[in-house]
C-alpha cells in the first residue's frame, strides 16, 4: 500500500504538470480573451453541476459497496453499482435536456456579464461540453469501484491522456474550427472512461441496464453523503461567484483567474495533497485507536510539512508574480494586458496558499472522526466571507480583489478549523507551531530577498526567463540550507518520519 501511495504521488505530479501544460497551451493560442473566457465557463458548467454529485458518489459509494459485499456478497454489491450508475445516468440526461433548452439561462447563471459574441460562443461551447457529464458520472463510479478493489493507479493515470487530448483539441481548434476546443473536452473524458473499462471488467463487474427506484441502499447512500455534497457544493458556489463577478469586471478576467489559480492548484496538488496522502492513513488509524497523544504528534508533523512548502511558495510568488506569469504564459496570444491581469490575481492568491494548505490537512481529522458537520459549517462560513469580500475588494482591486477575497477566506477558515480541533481533542501545540512558522517565514523571506537580488543582477546580462530559473534554484538551495542549519526540531522529526516511510518501501 505504501508503494502504491508513493507511485500515486509521482503520477499525481505528472498529471498536475499535464494540467498546467494544458493551460499554458490555452494561453498561447487564446490568451485572456472572449474565447478563453467562453471555453472556461463552458467547462465550469458541467464540472460545477456534477462535481458535487460525483464527490458525493465517491464518498458514499465505497462504504455502501463494502457493506453490501460483506453482508450479501459480490453479486448484490455489483447490482447496487449498476442501479446507482443507471440512476445517475438518467439524472444526467435530464440535466442535458434542460441545459439544451435553457442554455442562455444556464450560462448567465455562471457568467452574468457575458453579452454579444462572448455569450454566443459560450452557448455553443456549453451545448457540447454538457454532454460530458454522462462520462464524468461513469468515471466517478468506476474510479470508486477500482479503489475498493485496491486498483488506484489506473484511475490516476487516466487523467494524463485526458489532458493531452484537450491540449491537442486546443491546437486544432485554432487552425480548423473553435468548436473543436469544446468537442475535445468531451472526447477526452470518453477516452478516460475507455481506459477504466477494461480494468473494471477485469475486477468482476459487468454492466447491464436495470434500475430499481425503490432501492433502499441508494436512499441510505444519499443520507450518508448529503453533508459532503453540501460542502463540495459550497466550494463550487465560490468558484461560480468568483467567475460571475470576473465576467463583469473585464474581458479575460475569468481566464486570468483560471491561469493564476492553476499555479496555486499545482502547488497544492504536488505538496499539500502529497503530505495528506502520506499522513492521512495514519491519522485515520490513530482516530480508530483513540490514541489522541500520537494523533497530535502526527498532526503537528503534517502541519509542519505543509508550512515547509507553502510558506516559501507564497513568499516566492509575492516576490516574482509577474516574472512567473511571463515565464509560463507570455507567448502567442497572451499579451501584456493578460499578463498584468493574471499576475495581479496570482499575487493576491499567494496570501492564501498557506491557509488553503492548512485547511486541507486540518479537515482530515474531522472526517476520520466521522464529523462532516464541522468542515461543512466551516466551508459555509468561508463562502459567506468570500462573497462579502468579493463585492467589496473587487471594486478597488478588480480581478486581484477576487483573488484576495479567496485568500482571506482560506486564512480565516483555517484558523476556525484549528479552534474547532482544539475543542475536540485539546491542545495541538499551537505555540510550537507558531514558533516553527516564524522560523520558516524568516527563512523564506531571506530566500526571497536573495533570489530577488540574484535576479536583478542577472536579468540584464542573460534572458530574463533563464535569470528567473537560476534565481529560483539559488533561492530553494538557500532556503533548505538555512532550514537544516537552524535545526528546527519539528522539521528534523518530519524528515526522519518521511525517510522511514520511504525506506520501508
């Protein structure tokens, strides 16, 4: 299992790179324009409509399937799978028909500022991309089925060819027909399904059309997943609100937010989710054993691990937001206006990187304790803060204000989770964490200053992108050298823990 976890981290890293490359290609051919805005909204619609259902399925399906298999056998468990899949497919067809009939209404819900040509293009794209929810539903159920059968790798790998197909469709759309960009996204998810099917078939599941609307197991699963569905829906509403307001601020605003946030998601996916993958099984076992003492130690190490990577990432972006955007995106159709919009969003997103990372780790103990109420309430508070700050800050900072609102919301909700966790399990060593944070922050600032000085002195002599890469490398070496020299106890313990886990593999 541990080898699988390490391999999953590696595959996750590759898939995050492919996702970032997808956005780089999009920015090259379409920049921050009405086409890129229309495409991103057309992709947001099926994702928001179905993602909360999909996550709910992933959360509730696995314990339900396991219980049915244990009590009634594999045949009944597979019958439940078929019933669930067909019920969800019927729901998808209803959503597709509604969207086809009311396309403009649906688009306006997601981007109220779209008018004229932008609205026309978005309608065209949405009528194509909404078909993808059929295959998104299949992917969610099949991936959960494979995970139950300890087949984690194939689901993770399937994301990579999906991104590559989307990249190809972006390129072809710029040369043949822009509608290919939307068609490509549907083909990509169909290919993802085709990759999963042989593995699902090989693990004993055969699809057939049959449905029982009175199935008590479906009802039980819905009750089990309602809190999770609500929490995911709240996160999606945040995305919806950000993009709706962005559509009213400027052309390309939605694209700028997406490009900047993709960098955040990359950092989150590579560092935070990797740490969560390594420590979450241990957290779950300690909760079951009710070993609160060791749970606090592991939580402390998890938080320290997140801080080690997110604090310098945040500081680095604050020092080099424009330069990073130039390095990744400034080519092709991505012009100066797109660069300024995106770098502004990235700069203000940087303030929330630590908060977002801590929130991911701090929510895990609650889920392990089967307390979905606290994270859901926390998400609702975060949504309200985000909405209020979006309205206020966007008036003064434009697109940057939307990013700053998201960052402030993440910081506040992470502090609220710490407060709730302390009430639940007692002190988790906040003073020690704060002291470690101060050391990491000081080290990160030194790193940022040194990297900036190097950049300023080399960018006039060599290509500025090469100068940035050299500066980042020197900054990273400096950062970890100082950390090791300072001999921070929590950092040393974390490194020892990670080494032990790797050696066991």
